């Protein structure tokens, strides 16, 4: 039973709890003992402090006539740290910050699972046991297990620079084919009616333009073209750009919103702020672009933040969690009996366009899918009612005259208040 009024977070078992980066680095250098759930099995390796002795106790024992503490190797001190190399390798290949965070998380869990053994001493057997433990003990989904495998594959191939024998024979979890959750037009309208102001405008754009949540939050002023009625999505999923239509119904509301955002930006400039974060190294190439109106967020946040290192005050875009919480409340107030999320608006956008008769290639370009097979998941709407397959139960005319579903529905009162329909005339069959 869930307790009300407080947040109850799930605590993973100790063997799955990843250590901090400081724990891992100190453990490999031999300057601190490991926590009980992170200690490697077997005898203590040479040069590593015993778990029961603290560094201060070792120094005291050495001064009392015991063995002297291990001296640090100047060559190993100059060796780059593991996670420093991981971060640098990910950034050199232009991985997204979210992917970088996820890969580092899985590498930490992998090292903690095997008792902080150096990854160069492990291979496919350790990877297989870790992935099997995730499935059998952690009960994770197939996509989560595949993400962990991708992180370990990156660690061995890209960071350590070696191929692991038998890694290609590791069994990959197969993701189940699932139908996306789609809202009806009436349900979309009911949810939008429960939202107000900027959040209603953002939810309308996600449905009317097929935007992902982060794509909507990260829209910039220069990417909205009212004359051509289109929105340019920059650096979307897979670092791809695409063009999607701007709903004509939202033009006036979006223009009014941008006027208010412009007044707020001018007030920030008068206060000595008004700069915005730019992608990659554009801030060094165009130093004045950080304060230009074209580069500002369409949906700026209500608070300012301080840039670490420079102390500059900036305004970030609306955080995605704000939209998610408001959307969840709107679904509950609209009494929609579906576990809908913000991404359900994008699914509904594609499905309703397909129902309207647009071809699958057009929808693929609007969604930004690289493969049309990804867009084909929305063709399930063609297999319903008069558009595709009809149930064989509806093709049995003799059911209307017998004691069956038709007679039962005629005998029951209509929930709408209308009188029940009369049964079909004719003699009752034997």
C-alpha cells in the first residue's frame, strides 16, 4: 500500500547500488576501504588496505614498528581516471548529456556488482552474469537491459579499446512489439480544457505539430515561422532537424505569448541579464548572439540560474517536469481512463493524420523517423471497423432472431434514456 502525504522511493539491493565516482577512484588507488556491500570476495590484493583498517590506523601501525603503508606510484598518479576517460570519449563522439549520464550510471553498477574489479580483468562472462542478474533479480524491462549492454559495450570497445571474446554471443533481450497509446480527439480536447496559459499552449503544440516534450521546451524564437506556418525542430532525437506544420489555430495565441516573452527579455537586458545558452561553441563564435531575441527560448522559465564558473545569470526554458506534472493532473481531471503522458500527444498526432488519409511517408517526415518501419506502428488504426477487418460475429444475421446478444441488448434499458428497440418480428425458431 502506498502511503499518502510523503514520497516513498525504491531502494535497490546493496549489490545493485552503484558507488559514487569518489568511492571507485579511491578503491582503485588503494587509499580507502570499501563499503561492506562493495568489498570484492576473496583475499585482499597486495597494495590495497584491509577492510578492517582505516588509513589512519595503518599509519599508526607503521609507526609502531609494523609494515609501512604502500607508497603511491608516480606513474599511476599520472594515469587518467577511468570515468574521466569515459566522459571525454562520450563527449568526443557527441553523445547527448542524457546518454552520457545513463552510460556512466550503468558502468558504476557493473563495477559494483563485481566487487570493484578492474574492468580490464573482466570479459563476456562477467557481462553475461550482470545482465542476467538485471533480468532475474531486478526484473528490468528489455529496453533497460539493452541500454545496460550498450553502455558496457561502449566501455570495452571505445574506452578500453579492446574486443571482448564472445561478446557477440551474449543474448540480447528482445523488446516486445507494443501498440502506442492513442487518445481520441474528444479526449485530447478534454485534456486541453483542463490546462491554462503556457502549459495549454505547449500541450497544443505537442499535439498539433507532433513535437516531443523536450523539442517543445527547447523551441527558440527563430525556429517559428508564422508566414510559412511551420516550425523547424533543431537538433532533435538523433541530432536531426525537421520541419513540421504550425497549427493555424495557435498562431494568435503563440504571437501573444511571444510578445509577453519579449517584454520579459527586454526587462532582463535592462537588469544586466538576458543571455541564453547556445549549442556547441556558437557562444565563442558569435559572442553577442546570447542576448539576441532570435536565440531566446519560446517558453522561458520563471527563474534565473547562475552559470557555474562564470557567475553569469541566465534564464532557462520551462523544465519538462513542470509540463509532465500539469499534464498528469489534466488527464485525471478530464477523467480519461488511460495512462496518457505528454508523448501520447505525439502518438495521437500521427494516428489522427493517418486516419485523415495522409500517406505514411509524409507522416514519417513530420515525425522525423529515419526508418519507415518505425512509423508503421501507427497503422494499427487501419484494422478497425469499416476501414479494415470486420469481426465475424457481425456477419451472422441469424443472431438477431435468436436468444442472443441482440435479444439481450433489446431487453435491457438503454443507458441514454431511450426506449429499448423492439425485437425482430417473425416466429421464434424451434
